[in-house]
């Protein structure tokens, strides 16, 4: 049995942020995640480091939190934040009254804005709809959620924190009505680890209610699914928002060589059973195409979706539910933390750890806003073309990942999953969606004696199946042709269908 002070359930941005904060305040902890880090909403999000502009009219408290955190993250996380800047574009027919409320809201909160003529906006982003009326500049940024989680966990690791990924919490151990630990099952072997602690933090996002129920508690949530599509080109160097009340498909975020457009908002019951409706893909492309007409003719490489864990509300439109967060003390040693945004994860972690410090009757101030994220020196910066120097032995041409990168991740993590390498290097995330690099990465694992031949085939099949779940919604035009090529490579040349 393992003993620690705090157990964190969930390795999304919130859980990883809590681990970093605990590490910096000297509190022993153990994080448990059923998938890889960022496996939930964190890895399925738009990657927008909000300026707060999106919420300036509807939710000023969340908007202020976003703006403050945006400034902090730009400072402490320069290798996972790209300072793109953002534009709110007003198209013909978009309400002028909303524009006034937007500017007033930003002003009240302190979010800096600059009004641009359509000519100036087109100079900054030539792909914009030339019919736009005007644009307003805000300090939106693009953020890499995978890097963000890994860098937060780096501090935990340096300070001796424990973490178990691919371990599912299946039981909360109780004694005399108090939660004293968890049982976590290794998702491959089924082996159970029992870990005990004084405090348990439930940071399991859309699964918060399910985890709380293991301790006989409840956390009523509204689960809102959002879908996104990815283009194979970076159509804009700035984040583009539509200047209107939040609606489907009104944000486009550049991320390295691609763009993410979305999102939608549909209520769901079960976070493990979410799919993408073809109508969602059509809506997103149609709306994004109104802001950037090229969007309609650009290749869409895949679609994906995630679930927002929002505080329960009677509001029918989940977009109207506050993006604020809440810490729930279940009065039995278990705390749940819900709501918020990726942008506000650090603040959420700070408040959670303040609560834990008070429960332990300890005093040590939070340092996460001042100290740069650990481990950034090992990363390249933005944009992508800076990484072209010193590239040898490229395994993934779309994302410029080298054999050395893959070997380093395997050595560091001992992983047997191509997905884990993707999250750490972006291998397989470009236009061919793993068509050319997956078998190369598995070959490297085989060379390094991590996988047997049979295990490589199994791992390859699982990876391709998972990718295809997203790709199938984008099968037309060039992407369909690319997918057919990939299919021929795997079924024809590598005879994958013959290995069962
Ligand atoms: C489509 C979409 C777009 C979004 N875009 C943005 C954006 O651009 N900017 C922004 O700021 N916010 C955005 N958000 C919101 C943001 O993604 C979330 O608020 C944030 O990522 C939540 O992080 P989290 O760590 O609380 O939850 P999650 O990231 O969901 O993490 C919870 C983790 O708990 C794990 N878990 C669950 N049950 C167990 C168990 N039994 N045992 C072990 N582990 C378990 C899950 O696997 C998961 O990894 C978006 C959300 C969605 C859905």
C-alpha cells in the first residue's frame, strides 16, 4: 500500500495544476489518471487561452478570471502559449448593439481592445472575409493543452510527487465515514493499487459525479458536449472570434501548422458515450467559412469532441451557464472541484490547494503565478518553422518529429502507446493523421524491445481505430483520398487485415 498526503483523481489541466501547486508548497501527493494526461476535456478543447473577451458580456466574473490568468500564463508558460493575439470580427448583419456591450464589458474588466478598420484587419489576416465591417483586437492566445499538463507534472515529478496514468479509480476506501484512500486498477493488467491519503481531491471533470458517488456523495453537473474540426493549414496567425453572442462555430484557433474551429454545445448524459453528428461538422465549417471563406475549400483532417463539466443549472442553453468554478467540501475528506476553463486551471488549483493547506493547518503561499513552468528549456518555441533547424531522421513529416524525439519519449515514459508519443511530440496529428509515422514509431518501440511484434500490431490497430473514429466525419475531397492511401498502406502493403 502507498501512503501520501493528498490524492488527486484526474490528470486534466485542473488535476495537473493542483499537483504542481502542492509540489511547490511541499505537500506529498499522488495523481491518478485513467488515460494519459489530458485525456478528458483538456485534450479535447479548442486550445484558446481566453483573453476574457468571449465572456465579457455574458459572464464578467469568468471573463476577469480568464484575463488575469491569460496574463499569468503568457508570462510563466511561453513554450506552451503562442502569443497570437485575437480578433473579434463583425460581419454584415452582426448586431452593433452587441458590439457596444462587448466594448463596454471589456473596458469594465480591463481587457485591452483596439478597433480596426476592415482594411487593417485584412492586412493582419488576409484570409478574413473581405466583407467584414470591422474587427476588435484582444489579447487571445493559442495554448497547447498537452504541453501544459506535462509541464505542470514536471514540477510534481521534480519534487517527488507520484503519478499513475492509465489507472482508473474504482473504489474510494472509507473508514468511520471518512475517505482515507482509493483503489486504482491498472487498465492493462487489472492489478489494483491501494493508495491512502489524508485528503482526496476529485478533479475528474465530466466524471466528477461518478467519482463522488464512489464515496456516497453527489455532484450535480450539466454535461455539455462540444465538437471541433481541424484543417490541414494554418489559415490565420491570429485567433478569430465572431463578434456576436456565443454561438456554434464562432471561434477559429491557430495551433502550430493547423487550425481548430468550433465549437458546438449539446447536452449529454454520459461522457463516455459521445459521438460527432455530421450536422455539427457542417455547422462548424459553414460558420467558420463566414469568417474565413477559405475554410469551405480547405481540407478538414478530422473532427473530435469533448465534454464540458459545467455547474448544474436550470438554464436551457448550456452556453448561458457560468464558466466559473466551485470547490465542494463533501465533509468526509473528499473535495470536488468543478467548472472553470482550461484558461483558469491555475487559479482553480491555487484555490483548491489553499483549501487543503487550511485543512492541514499549514501556511505557505502559492507560487504558481510567479514561477515559470519547469521543463520548458527542453521544448522548442513557436512557430513551427523555428523547429526546422537541426532536424535529422524525421519520423513524422507533417509535424517534424524525429527518431530522436520518439526514442527520448519512450525512454522517459516506457510507453507502449503511440498515442502517448503523439501527446508529447504531436506525432500523427498532422494531415495524414498517423498514416506514415505510426508504423515507424511502433518499429522504433520494437527495436527498443518495448513491444513484441504481436503487441505492435495490436497497438497499431487500436491507434488506427481510435483515429478513424474522428477521421470518418471528415471523409470527402482530399482527406478522403489521403485516407484511402493510408488504408492501402496498412491493408495492402502491411497486410494489417491479415493479422488478427
Ligand atoms: C469542445 C471544448 C472546447 C473547449 N475549449 C476551451 C478553450 O479553448 N479554452 C478554455 O479555456 N477552455 C476550453 N474548454 C473547457 C476546458 O477544456 C475544460 O474546462 C478543462 O479542460 C477541464 O479540465 P479538467 O482537468 O477539470 O477536466 P478534464 O480535462 O476532463 O480531466 C478530468 C480527467 O479525469 C480523468 N478521470 C475521470 N474519471 C477517472 C477515474 N475514475 N480515475 C482516474 N481518472 C479519471 C479523465 O480521464 C480526465 O482526464 C473547452 C471544452 C470543450 C469540451
